[in-house]
C-alpha cells in the first residue's frame, strides 16, 4: 500500500463513520471530517485507535468554499498527504419543485456537489505528484432514478456521477482512480425521517441496507485491489434499480 492519508468527509456517523473504520482496517491513517457532531467524530477516532489504527478528527463547514484549503492543509500538517478522498458528506432539503426555494436548492448543491468538486480539485495535486490516488464519491440511486420531492438532491447526485466519470478519464494516466458508490435506501441519520415501510416493498431484498455494507463497497474502490477500476458507479441498493 502506498503511503498517504484517507480523508473521509461527513464521517461522524452513518456511512462516513463506517467508511472511516473500514479504510483504517486496511492500514491507512484516516482524517475523520465533521461539520457539527464533534462527539460523533471523536467516538469514531476512539474506535479506530482502539483497533490499532491512526485517526484524527477535523472540523470544517465544507459548503463554505474558503474552508476547503484549510481542511486539507490541516490534514496534511497532522497526518500527511491525502491520497485517498471519500466525498461522503451530504444533506437533504426535500420538497416538491414548486415549493423548493433558492436556499434549499443552494444548500444541497453546495454540500453534495460543489464541495466534492473543490475537495477533489485540492487533493488531486498531491495525488498526481505521487502518481497514485483514490477518489470515491458517495452518490445515490436518486441521481439516475426519479424520487419525487428531491429535485435538488437528485441533481446533486446525478452531477456527482457525471463528475466522477469525467475526472476519472482526465487523471487515469497518472495512476489516480475516481469512482462512485450509489446507495439505495440505507439506515442512517440522513434517512431517519423516511419510513422504511414505504420503500421495503419495492426493494427485491426486502430490507434497507446498512452503513457497513456501503462502506465495504467504498473500501474496495479505495483499495489497491481496485487499481483497474475507474470511472464507474457501483450500485448498492438491494436490487431496487435492477
């Protein structure tokens, strides 16, 4: 495994926390990013350290363009160069299109898509110099599959998938891979207000996914084993989009 740190955004709970622990188990130091849940991030760091790994928590509001460089610079100063980036941080502000206001649209796009691009742009520089890098974007099946009331969320995730494919082609010659994982209905804090019963009947596996199952997909794409996989989206939705 190459030297370098994994930066996981939105890692204080849910999928992000599971991803941080999965990548740590592969032997890589992990920067656990959080926006508001310091206790959750500290708990993730504690679990990683208890398992013999190395991790540290880093705070930033990545929807603020000015915060991106400070976050990455802080990780570089404390842990080392970021050679694995997992853009997991996300937010929802649901509503039917006629009722969505500009703030609801902008907040979702800024966090889910714009921040992912800015972090990718910032961390690509050391990856290209090292001729090694792994970028994994946590998208959603809501990107390619309509879900009423989530025009902003769908736009952000569809954009993330398109960005993934394009940047993958741009940097492939330098040993950097860029992929996405598109989860379906997963039991996390982001979906806590959504009734599982409303989705379970449509899912062929008849259940929601777990954060650990999504983290396993991300962990593979972030590993050396996925060195010939780039520009693709791995769907993990229990067969919902089959």
